[in-house]
C-alpha cells in the first residue's frame, strides 16, 4: 500500500474567517469554498493544504498536533511574531521551558502554532 499526505484539517467555528486568516498569514490562496469546508493551498497548489471545517464545540485543551512556521532564512523571528500579533495571534504558554528558540502562539480561535527561529 502507498499513501500520500493529502491535507491537514482544522476544526473551527468560523471557517471563512479562520481560513482567510491562515491564507493571509501564509500567503496562500483559498482554492475551494463552501459553507461546510474551505481549502487553503500554496499559490502553485503543490504540497499539503489546510482544510477548515466547522465544529460546534470550542477548543478546550492544548493541541496534540500543531503547525510550525519558519521565517525565511534572513527574516527576523521577532518581527514575524509582531506581524502575527498585529493579525490577531497571541503568545501562549503551553508549558514550554523558558529557554526555547521558538515562540508558541495561538491563532484567532486558540489553535497553537510555533514560530521557529531562522536557525531551527
């Protein structure tokens, strides 16, 4: 048997707002949009995309799986974090030690993700 990674599915309350936010953060495009599903993919539509689907419940625990974002090689991690904060992300503490090289953040609906340093 041979499998390939197709997508990452993100449960959320507001699929349109959440998918638009992530498309903006990543510089990706919305390639499919319906009331019950929005798909965001890289501009060339190559690689794994993000699929946003509605759920009635709110997030209550730390994610078991999260996205890591890496600034471009010459970009400044702190500048990227400030841009994300300006878009509505916030820094969060999930129990990470104090001396890590990444910044843990949460998106508009509380889903954690990390911003790595360019050297990670």
